[in-house]
C-alpha cells in the first residue's frame, strides 16, 4: 500500500488504511525533511495501534517504532 501525501487521504480509503499491513510513503529524499515527529503523532491519533517506521535521516526518527535504512 503506497500513501501519496499529495492526494486527499493519501489516495487511500479509511478502510484500506485500516486493513494495511505496511504503508509505504510515496516520496524521495525530501521526505526526510518533511517527515517529522508531528507526522508520527498525527498518524497515531488517526490510526490507533499503527506501527511507524523511519530511516535514520528523517526528523521523525525519535518517535518511530522501528528505524532502518533505505538500502
């Protein structure tokens, strides 16, 4: 499942988001600057129990459940 930040609701229905096992963020390096701790807080408020992954370079890394590499 790919979440597109440029489309309303990421281009996904609430049902598809709730049923997703993994949601990939459609982006590139600019995501590192835009993905913040606030983004993690926001998605957790909207989707209880969601698991957040981040790369080490993203600002939201401090709030993520798991941290990995893009490699």
